[in-house]
């Protein structure tokens, strides 16, 4: 391969890694509809975390969470991921 091709491959692989990291952050950052803005996202987190605290043990089992996991997530402030 020529030197130029090596540089392009290196830059492309760095872009791919950066894109994957950004995509994972975005996926973790919001589990809400993509149309929500920043305030909508915070509101969504607040209400879904409150709802999580109100689920019964049977409902938590259905979604695959333990009571401890649900409490941990539900008690997080809405501004934290």
C-alpha cells in the first residue's frame, strides 16, 4: 500500500472508533424519543424514574430488574445519566 492509503485507513479507523463511542454515549444518554430537546429529556427522565419506583416486584421481574437495581436507578437525580 502507498503511504497515502495507510494514512486514510488510519484516519478512517479513528473516525469509526469515535463514531462508535459517540453512538454509545447517545444511546446511554437517552432512552427517550429522539424528538425531545434537552428539557424534554430531563422531564422524561424525571417521570420514568418516578414510575420505576412504583413498579411491583412482578413488574420488575418482567422487565428484568431487581428491586435494588430499580431503587438505584429510580433515586438518581434527573440530571444524571
